[in-house]
């Protein structure tokens, strides 16, 4: 999900609509599985597709909109989707949906299937983002982030790139929504709140918004380390996130993992490889 | 007809909350080029400080009011340098950085209020602050003192700050240092002192807003700031960033619209309908209905 | 050499962080003590409520240990914080199902929904003693419901209220769309109809409403004689205050539902809620030694505050666990974990004449069959019993 926020932010769009996408695709998939007995694979695929369609339609309007317009659209969608879901009895309304079946029929198979899908998705998406970042499109995105007018004058089509990134991000978010709910085997509106927006933002800004590795570092650390804290300190987790976010913005605006850091690591590793090969 | 008038009055009351908060939001934008998305949370924080002081002083309204203003000014003074640091270029509104920073501040405030004050439970202000008896009551139409004061102060605040910022020398100085600090220095405007005055001014307004909200609502909770923050932001953007008069009009209209929807349609859909309208306006006119005034 | 050390160090750090991201920890099984984990929201926005629930369970453990423990061994309630976060709830549940005999909680509903499937898969009972039947029943038989279904529990209560004030002819409900509350509002309708009271259109209360004038006007325009509140306590208090300022005088024609009966109602409502009726399942005015001791201890530990209405629930839940262990001969032997978990679950689902702190009740297939409910009037911040209602 942090990558889903990272991608549009490459063109300076804080695309919070991904949280709404999670909810829409997740609930849709759960409904299909529970009511129409769709196989999970089909429901997951549909979740991705639905996310992508919604992302594409919205992106046609806001692909090149100013950042604050994108933010407002995101917030608006979150509000609207929550209101629709809580008034729709077919998806459990305010009670939520629970008792989703195990994938594969047994808890153990369900767990391993989810782990396999999740890690597979991380590798696949990570690969795609890595290729994107090292491509012409990635450089174009960086140009737009730094100076949209200059990027336009160099021939970069901001709207097309914005549409591409927003659509991909929403597609990813849709699939994540399905997976999120099937991990818990339930869906509740409290899973998709503005709280999640805050956490995702913290992950990409603290980890580093300019490279995909920032998310890889920040997500497990920010989520996992508080689990080791004593409860009295862990209860202040959100305050710690907020303080960390502010400190990083003030002291290290690009986050901990910057492109320079990644470049240095890549250079270091390639030198080591060359040395090993020559030996 | 009676119901309609009653709902419009209710709408004006709700709208006055938005107007007050949007005015403070726009003021920070005009004097410091800061988009403070967590401005409502800061106001709620001041409300909590007021509550603490009221409890400690046996409901002394004067000390409570002073505490509201002082805490708001203090918070502004402390957070303003952070905003200045993260903004890439002075004189230009850096939305990404200031928005993310203010969201971080909002997260901290909401969580601190959830943990550290009244065990996270809502707080109640004394009845003397809000007044229990209606000034006017005809059938379903009812007007409380808190509603009147917040609406009147909202209008006065907008008018007053408009005059201050656009018609006085001091106001022009505030806007000058926000838009072009180097140019302002060249013409002899003392940056540091003027900057402090501008933050103090927005802090003063924040304190007044906190008091008026305490009078109007009679209570506060840790998530009150979040509940109104998105709408305040949307009102500001629909009206046009920095547009004081636009904020007044749109704030009141939104309040009336919400009241009408809650009164005649369904309460749980009132947010969705309001946001749909905002969405349409943003997509059709990104600079707002009344234009950006930066 | 130095570079290699740095790289190895980084690899170790990454490994540690990777492991930390799964919240690695192990619970030790102590055979000389019954350890009962309680998945609770000890931190986060409803930490205070979690604290009251934990207090109730700890109080029960204290009393049991004073009297010799459970089957001669001391008992300890281990608070496991879920921070009101479903993700954390699943992590903690996954950890405790490895070797715990039985658990208390989780709290509240989103965490129950996320974490209980894990308890069900591992066939471990987890007593969700503060949620409604409508949530708990999804996880039978590995939990029990502390409350009967709304359809049996609520109509008699509301009917009793309507009959008590027989000049109530038509009622409007303020309903907030949250969790099981709309279902409760529907159950109220059944009670009102049974009392021949006309049910007017509900007024939906938005979750983030800060002012209530439009909703009140909408309600009053229907000319109700009575109002039932099915929304958050803070909103209820504010609506009542505004109703009063608009001239509403018959305070006993206002009924607050059980979930609205928390400290926010009293803090914000103040004297304006005097005379308002409220229903709930615990009677603070009961006079029996156990309850008197519980109440005195609670007030001592909470600066004179009266016991929170849900605080005895996990007190009773732990006593039910004690009874189950003693009556079924559970030993706590890890080798018999699966079999003994089943014994506890089966016993609790069908317990007869369980001696709760305020009343005795039976369970049939995990559902209480004869629990009383109470109708109160609020006076000076306290609840005065009007009547006891049994289904």
C-alpha cells in the first residue's frame, strides 16, 4: 500500500483515493466470494481490475491536477465510499462482513497461500517499480516532481504519466484491499480510515519518497519495532510516528533512503562484484 | 416554512463553525504562506487548554479566555519555524511539504488529546460559557446565544482581517513578508518583528475561535478537529485558497446545505452529498469559485 | 575486512528488523499457575474502557487467589494489548493460541472480527463478554454470548418503558449508523409496537456530526411524545441539552440505550439529563456482599467513580472459566490442550445456574436465557432503578 502511495507521489500527487479503492475492491470481492461463491483467485483478479478501472476513470479528471485537488478528491472518495458501505446491507453495513472462507479449505493452506501471494506480489510490484524508476518514464516523473513546467517544455506529457501512475496505484490498492480483508477473514469500515492515510504517509516520507527502497525499510520497521516496545511506550505509537514524520521533514526532507544513498549502495555492491569476479 | 427557516438558522450556526476555522486557515496562508491542514486540531487543542484552566480556576471565564489565546499563540510561534524550514521557497506556497507537516502535527495533537486529557473521554464546558436558554424561540425556530455570537464574530473576523490585510499598512507588511521576504526587507520592513506579529495575530484568532467553539458546542473530544478538518479544507479550496470573503460565503452555504440535507434527506448521507458537490466544483474549477487570493 | 564487518553488521540488523516485523515473542507455559490472556484495548482511543474491563478481570483473579485459586493453583490475568487495532489483535491472538487454555476478549468489535477466526481455527475458547449476540454468534462454539439476541432482549425493555409512561403515543429514534446499533433500533420498534406506540421515522445521526439542530428540528417536526437515543453517548448528551433548550420538558420520555450509558453522557449532560431514562444490564444499586465489595474496591481505585457498566463482565467471565476448570477436571497439562479447551468451551456454553456477581443465569448453546435487564432514571449523575425486566 505504501508503494501504491509512492507511485503517484513520484509526480507529486498524494493519491489518498487508494484507501477508498482498498475498501471498494475488498468489499466487492468478499461479497462475490460469500454470496456468489466465486473462487478467491477470480475475486482477487476482479479486485485488481476494479481498482484499476476506478483509478483510470478518476485519473482522466485529475491526472494533471494540482496536488491539493488530488488530496481533496482522495478524501472525498474515502468519505463517499464509507457512507455507501455503511448504508448497504448487502455488504453488512456497519456490522461488516465476517466469516470469509479459508482459501484452499484449511487454515494452514489459507495462511501459506496468503503468504505466497503477498510475497509474490511484493516481488512483482517491486520489480515493476524498479524498472519504472530506471526507465525514461521514471526520469520523466522525477522531472515533473522537481519542476512541472520545465518537464512540460521538455516534452513530458504530465497528464498521461499521471494517469498511468494513478491507475497503477489504484490497481495495486484494489488487490491489496482484497488481500487485507482475506487475511483477517473479515471486513469492517474501521479497517479503512484516515488513520491508514497517516500511517502510509509516515512510511513513505520517513523511509524516503524518492526511491522504492524507502518503503521497504520503513514499513517493517515502523510497524514491527513498536511491537517490541513496552505497552506504555507502544501506546504512544501514533505520536512517535508524528514526531518522526516532522523530524524527517525538517532535518532530512527526502527521508532516510535517498537516491544518492541508493546510488552509493549500488556502486559499492557493483564494485564488490567486480572485485570478486576478478579474483 | 417554519421547518425550512429553522433548518437555515441551524445551517448558519454550523456554517459559522466552518467560517471561523476557514478564516483562521486563510489568515495563516496570507500572512505566512502556510497551508495548515491541522489548523482545526490546533484550535481543539486550545479548547482543551481552556478546559484545564477552567477546572483549575473554578470556571474563571477570563482566565480561560486568556489561556485559549495564549496557548494558540504559543502553538503558532512554535510550529511556524518548522513550516518555514520545510517550505522550499519562501513566497511560494509549498503544498506538499506544509500539508504533510501539518498532517503530522494533527496526528500528534489528536493522539495526545486521546491519551493525556480526561483519559480520552470528551470534555464539557460550563453552561455559563454557552448559555442554556434560547434568545428566541418560535415553534421549531430557536436561536441560542452561542449561535449568534459565533456567527457575528465570524463575520466580524472576516471583515476585520480583510480590512487589516488589504487596507492597512500593517496588513500590507504581513503580506509582503509572506510573498517576498527579500523584497520586504529591501523596503525596510522588519522581518523578524513583523513575522512574530503575524503569527501572534493568527494565534489570537485561533484562541478566539477556540472560545467561540467552546461556547457553541459546549464540549469537545479528541477527534473533533479531524471531524471538521476535511470540510474546512474543502471549503477553503472551493472558495479559493486565501479568499476570505469566499470562505465566508462558502462556509455558510455549506452549513446550510448540510442542514437541509440532514433535515430533509438522510443524516448519514449528508457528508457524502456535501463532498460530491465539492468534488464537482474542484474538478470543474480547481482555483475555486471565487478565485485564489494569494 | 572493515567493509565486510559493516556489511555483516547490516545484514544482522536487517535480519533483526525482519524478525521484529513479525513481533517475535514466545509465551512460556507455567504449569504452577493458570495464566489467562485477556486481549484488551489497553492503549489507544478507548484505553480507559479497556482499563475498567481489565480491572474487573484482575479483581476476580485477586478474589480467587485469596480463596485458594482455581483448583488449588493461583490464577493470573495477563493483559494483552491490541491497541484497538485489528492487525495487532490478529498478531496477539496468533501468539496466544499456541499454548493458552482459554482467553478473555478480544475487545472491541473490529478486533473481535479480525482475531476470533484464529481462535476458532485453533479451537480455543475466547470469552467475548462485552459484545452483542449478533457478533459473538458468528464464532460459536468457541465463544459465548454475554447477551441474548436483540430481538428477545430489547423489545420487553422498551415496552416496559412505554408502559411506564403511558402517555407516550408516538416515538422517534435518533440512530447512528455504527456497528449493531441500527439492529438495536429495529428491535426497539418491536417493543414499541407491542406497547401500541406509533413509530415515527428514524432520524439518522451522522458519525461526525458536531451540531444537532437540523436533526432535532427533523425529529420535533414529527411531534413525538417520546424519543429513544441509539447513538454515541456524547451526541446523546448534546442532543438532550439542545432539546431542553428548545423547550422539551418531559425528560422521562427520553430513553437512552445501553451503549449510550457511559461517562460522557453524565459529564456532558450534567443536570440536564436528570429524569432521563436509560436501560442497561447491570444494576449499580444491587445489595449483595460480592457486588458491594466490588463496588467499594472500584471506587477506591478510581477516585470515587462508580463502576463502569461493563466492568463486571470480565469479572464474571473469569469466574465462569474457574467453574469450568474445576467442574470438568481440567488439569492444564499441555499434552491435553485440545481436549481440555473443548471441555471448557462445552461447559461454558451450557452452564446452569451460574452465580454472577449480580444475578444467576443459565447458558443454552452459548446464549444466556434468563438474564435480567434494568430500566433506570438518571438523577444527579446516578441511576435509580425503575424496574427490572426479564425476557
